[in-house]
């Protein structure tokens, strides 16, 4: 399996920041994934699994230890009679949603524009436009830190608002199955196009970001709180609160991870001051800043 050293994490995160990972490992099968996990465990060094890095802020000094990337765990199987698609952890949601559309199956239209992998989406219970993974996920094959794989059903994964039990239990998705419904291909396509249009109109897709930077606080919208605090366009170094959508922190002009984190902390402080609400990062922090 491919092993790189001193791999710049800026290449693997949608913020386009992050210093080098000591080791960067790319398993191509479940067997290689197990090998990688057991190797990491044996080494006693820190390690972390990533998908497409679209919900990650990696520090400028990088990561001391091993990053396991799922990018080549890309199996895709359609069980047409059952209306089920089984996808490897590294399959991009856009590819999954387009496969479903091609197979005339509805349910994954919401996911087409989320730039993450199946593994990241299960872990985060990714969602958009009124749906989420929880509504279509049938089961996931998950690996523990000893390399054992077991099937967990939807109900066992404790899928909540941008959470699952996987992080707490130290489990990793190897593949997941999605239960869909037969649909009209034209309706599926036009729904996907409509959502893509909405994203383009509302979100600053022209800049590197990690999507919504903060979780939605109960009873509020993070973007509205940030806007009300007068922070639209507010910047620290090359990082800025998007003018287009205040819920997005963007890497506007060659920002560093320190700029982005500094900006997030200042936004939290000022929103707390102006509204009394505590914002919580949806983006995961990794490595040394
Ligand atoms: C422009 C933009 C728009 C976005 N829009 C949305 C949206 O509408 N809705 C939404 O929910 N999110 C959105 N996001 C955020 C992000 O795409 C999702 O959270 C996505 O699910 C992350 O997937 P990933 O593969 O990139 O995960 P990564 O960022 O690589 O990792 C995220 C977390 O998942 C864990 N993880 C990754 N793979 C696995 C695995 N196989 N097993 C266990 N854990 C794993 C990582 O360890 C990490 O903790 C957006 C991001 C961007 C940049």
C-alpha cells in the first residue's frame, strides 16, 4: 500500500491549509486498512483517519503520527432488486448520489453537493436540505482498533445532529449500505440540479472552506448570529467570514490554519458577547497549530 512521508495536509483538506503529516497511508482494500490500523496501533504513535478532509482544520505544523486516507476504498455495488447501494468508505457522496440517480433510485439527492466521502458522512451524519444520512443508511461495516469488522445497523449508530457513536467508540466505517426507493429519473435529476443551484447561489463555493463552520445552536442559526454580531466579512489574516453566507469561514487569501482558528475563536467570543449563545465548531481540529 502506498505510504508517503511528510505529506502536506493542505493537499487533503478543503480549507487548503495544514502542515505535513509524518506518515500518510492509503490502503486499497479492507485487508490493507486492517494492516494499516494494526501497524498504527503497534507503533504507539498517534493516528487519524480521514475521508475527503472537507470537515477538517489541520494545524500549520502538521500532524505527528500517521494519517490513514480512505480515498481508495472505492467499491460500489448496486443491488437493484433490493434498491440498495453498498459503497466503500472512500466513495464521494457526489458519485454515490449520481449512481443512485442513474439507477433511478431516489433518497440521496440531498447528498450530491456535500463534498465528503461515505465514511465521513456516516461519522458526521451529514445532512442538507431536510434530509440526512440517517434517513437512507441501512447499515455500516465498521472496524475497531483491533481490525475486527462488524455490521452495525442504522439504529445502533446513534445518528444525531452531525454525530454518531463511531468517534466515541473508536470505530471506522469500511463500507455502508443505503436503502433507497425507485423514483422518476427526471424528477431525481431536476431535484439534484435545483439543490446544486441553491448551493451555488447561497454558498461561497468559489473559496476554500469546510462548509458550515459551526454547529447550529438550538433555536438559532449560526450564520444569523454571526451576521447580527456584525461579523460578515470580518477577517483575521487571510481567513474571513464569508460575505455571501456568514455561517461559512473561508480561506479568502492564502490564510493559514492559525488565521482560520484565530478567526473562529474571535467569532465565538463576539457572538457570545452579542447574543449570549455559545457557538460550537462543527469542523474538527487536528494536529499542531
Ligand atoms: C463547500 C462545503 C459544503 C458542505 N456542505 C455540507 C452539508 O450540506 N451538510 C453537511 O453535513 N456537511 C457539509 N459539509 C461538510 C463535510 O463535507 C461533511 O461533514 C462530510 O461528511 C465530511 O466528509 P469527509 O469525507 O470530507 O470527512 P473528513 O473531513 O475527512 O473527516 C471528518 C470526520 O469524519 C471522520 N472520518 C472520515 N472517514 C471516516 C471513516 N471511514 N470512518 C470513521 N470516521 C471517519 C474523520 O476522522 C473526521 O473526524 C460541507 C463542506 C464543504 C467544504
